[in-house]
C-alpha cells in the first residue's frame, strides 16, 4: 500500500497547487515511489483522516485542531525564501522516512 500526503487549503486551487508541485518534485527526487501527494479542500479533510495511508497534512491555512498525523504549515511555499522552502521540504522528507 502507498502513502499519502495531503496538501489542504481553503479553496483547493492555487495555493495548494504550488505546494503540491514542490512536494511532488522532491518526493520524486528522493525516490519515494509509494508516496502520493494530493491537494484537497480543508473542508474535505474528514474524508482523509481515517485512511491508513495518510502520513501527513501540509496546511496552507491556519488550523485550529489536531490530527493523528504530522501537520506542516505550508506557507513557506508561497511567501518564504528559497531557504525556508527547502527547510520545509527537508522536514517533510524526514517525516516520510520515519513512516
């Protein structure tokens, strides 16, 4: 079974697409053939929380709840420096390696 990273935002369009593309590119570079990256609406998150393949949530908006998987704030993909974006990608890769 594969593993799933969801990138969640309010509208599920532009902001999550930027993060999704960056994470997918890094996942491919790292050779994680069994990791899917999917962007979703935060309103649809409930449908993903019970999935056994869900390994993390990358949120493009402020969230006020806890999840059973690691959660990363994805704003560096939009407004961060290259170093901040790379540091976030490193954290995501480290979390994937631990699953």
